[in-house]
């Protein structure tokens, strides 16, 4: 639909509004996906518009779909081996949608009581989401040590949940779950397995290939990777779950914007390169911290002392992620001196950036859990989480050494 041929007959006010718009798309294909900022789309005739509404194909309204966002969804689906993916305005929105879709796929009615079995080791906001938005609405939520498959099997038999929620690599203690083993046990009781793959990324493992039903990413983290965008994505193993996610996205309106989609697409192109360096640097930093007198304990699956080291080695192919957590010796005064003494590790409440970051979970990611619940999950007041960036590892270790010397 091209209105430019009519512009000579228009008055100035009309030309200012319409001139230059709705030109025919170029025949050449752009190298990278353009940013489509329109909120609506036009069809040559009313009959064609009606057909597009009826079929659900084509673009109609930005909440229903956007070409830039669709390109991101296709890319994530491809790298995860999914039937389809749906992008959201944040990782928490994607996780919420995944739990809803897994509990009640489109066309199904959930049995009562509805229940979710979640990992004991979860990002703090995920626990709050479960308890404020699900428990408050009558959903039974129970927690289990997902690293203990016997305990999981017993919990599944007792609860008979519709959904099981885990993190491949837990935040912040970096515990590792056997996704394939969990998937087998979930299928045995008719539960759907939702995996938060944010920290492991598809570079380390693709949960859908191991039997998981939905994998979720906070695209804010490693996928985009540059600390400049917010987004989330959920990828589904089956057409039914993908259809459910897409339908819910339309209704809930937690849509990812085209600028954020393009930023994430651009970031994903270097994910493998960035993550390879981050993994290598994190391994060296973990080894350094493991031998430092100011450090009580290091949580890193690449260390032989980690309880799931053998599982992580087999599952991740010799790479163990870009996060390192450790217990600092001393007290909260020493903790403050350490964090304030860092120069390259920036005190930011996120992870997965090209910049190296430091966070204190008790103050940040798990702040909303009371001290007793944090202690039950092994999160002490002196636990420190490092997100390793792409700087020279020698400089990062020197930064840590200087800050630790102040404690």
C-alpha cells in the first residue's frame, strides 16, 4: 500500500502526516533485522484484513506480534531446539508465563488442587513470585532439593504437581541439577518440567533436548550480554505449549519491544565467544579464591570439591559458567571493605554482562527472604556472587586480591 503517488493533491498539513510513509518494501534483503516500530499494520482491502484476523497469520497489532521480536523468537527457538519461543518484557514475565502455560496448557483444565514443586535453590524473586502470585491464589507450592533425585521422586509422589521448576545452575550457590533425570521422573507423574536456563545458557546445555518442557531465559543477562536492555523469553518443546505461551502473551500484554528485541538479537551473535571467555576466566578466579586465606568456601561447579562436580563435568563439557560465589571470612565490616575496595567488579544487581559485577545476595537478589529462610537455603550474610566479564583475567584477579587485602 503506497500513498506517495497521491501527495501532490494533499494540503501541507496532510502531507506532513503521510508523505514518505508506507513505501513498498525494498526487494533487497537487509543483512540484519530492521527495527519495526509501528504499532499497527495495513492490508490492501478489508477482506484481506479480515482473513488475517481469522487465520492468525500475518501482522496486525504490535501486542500480537512484531517482525523484530519474531526474529528474536525464531533465533531462540533454533538454538534451544524448540517448537517455538515467545519473548516478554522481562525474565520474570517470561517465567510467570511459563508457569501458567505449564500448569494449564490451552484447552486443558487443571485438576484440583493445582500444585508446583520448586527447587529449594532459586533466585529470590522467583520464590516471592511463587508465594505472592501463586500460593495467594490457591496453588500449592512445595520445595525440594532438586540435586537429590530420590527426594524429588518422593515429593512428586506425595504432591502430584502439575509443574516442576528448577534452575540448571542455581542462583547464587551454583548447584547443578540432572535435567534428564528430573524430566524422566516428571513424565512418570504427568508433571511438566520448567527449567530456568539463564545462568547455564544454551552454550552449556539445552534442557529441551533432555526432556524439559519449557526453558526460560532472562534475556537481560547472557543472551543480550551488554547491560543495556531488559527482556525475557520462554521456549517450548511442544506446539501445544508454544501456542499457549503465544496466546497468553497476547492477553497479558507483557510484550517485548522491538528495540529490546534487536539489542538481544545483536548480543546473541557473540554469546558463544563471550561465554567461552567468561567460563575460562571464572575457572581461574575460582581457583584463586579457593586458595585465599580471606575466603572460607568457594561455590563453583568447576572445583573438584563442589558436590555436583562430576555431574557438571559430564553435562557441560568441561565448562562451568561465568559465575563464582564465595563465603568471605570475617564480618559485615570486612564485607563492606571488600566490596568498596573493588574497582573492576562493579556493584550491580544483575549478571551476565561484558562487565564484571559483584553482588551480595542477602542484600540484593534474596533480600525479600527473611534471614531464617536465607540460612535454610545456605545463603549467608557474607556470601558474595561474582559475575565474570570479558576483561583480562589477570586484571580481575589483581582487583580481587587488592580488595581482599583490605578485609
